[in-house]
C-alpha cells in the first residue's frame, strides 16, 4: 500500500482526483466501484467539475455501487443510491445501462446479492475501487468479525454503522446491509482508499500498524499490490 500524507481534506481529494483522472485518460473504458459518505464527496465534486470541460473522458465508464442500506423501505433521500445519483451519476451523465447497483429496497435480499455477483462476473473485474475507511475499519459493509465474506452478501450492521449520519436521518432504520465482499474488492485492479475524519484515529493507527486481521477489514488492503491510500493529516 502506498501511503500519501496530505495536508488536509482538500489536498487529499485533489491528489486522489489527479491519479484517478490520469487513469481515466489512459483508459476511458473502466468499471469503477464507488463508496459513499464524506470521504469521497469532494473527489466526486472534482470529477463533476472536470466533466464540464472534458466530458469525453467519462463517456465510457461504468459505475458499480459498493454497498446499500437494507430494510429501510426505500427511504430514498438517505440511500447510497440517492447519494451517488446526485454526486456522481447525474453530474457525469452516466446512463442506467452503465450503472450496476444493489436495489435500495429489494423484495429478496439474498437474490439481490446473487444478481449483483453475476453482474460483477459479467462486467468485472473492477478496474478502480474507491473506498473510505469506516470508524471501525470496515470497507463497505464488510464489518469487523471473526470471519469475512468474499462475495456480495447480506451484512449484519455494526453499532458504528447504525450511527452513521445517513442511517440517523432515515425514518425506517436499516436492519441489514448489502455489500460487495472482500474478494470482490481485492480483485480490483487498482484501489484508492480515502482516509479522513478525527473520529477515525484508532482505525488509522491500527491500519498503519500493518497487522492484518478480520477485526479491521481494511487491513486486508495490505495484501493488494496496487493500493493508493490518501491520508488526511488533519485527522491524525
């Protein structure tokens, strides 16, 4: 893992943007996995700004959603889907056919996971996976546990995840998560990890120790040959 120490959130976002844009210019036809939340938000804004001047760069990309809240009865304004629509898909004019996504209110969550796994098998592997670091070290809804799942699966949400600002705003609280698994993530050709937020100091310290453990899913990124971790120094 290549650790890039950035002065602040803006610098972190800019460095990640520069690397991502360079990759897209070199190969416009890519499958990109996108996380939600505060960590990648400014990166997405920069992509939207770049689109205005060079829309052709983004014409062939496909987006796959990393995860989604489950059991919310489609509380749309607070779903991961809504976030990505507003922050990324609409600004970059990504067509529905180029967007692979968990249903935000599936009738059968297990079947939905099977469907998404088939989508990855057909369109993957992921070229670039954009991730944020959870307060407890999770990636997507791959939560700290004795065991981690390789493929798309229904996840038991941790207390930390249930306190996430997106979940707090929901009228119907999520009861589970839908997420890409650890193997889906680790098979990505390139991974961009964005680390910011003072509440993540403990997780950052554990990650930098390089100890690989299921109690910190993000630590498995040390096993990947092509990870750029952008660390906001103001979070330390």
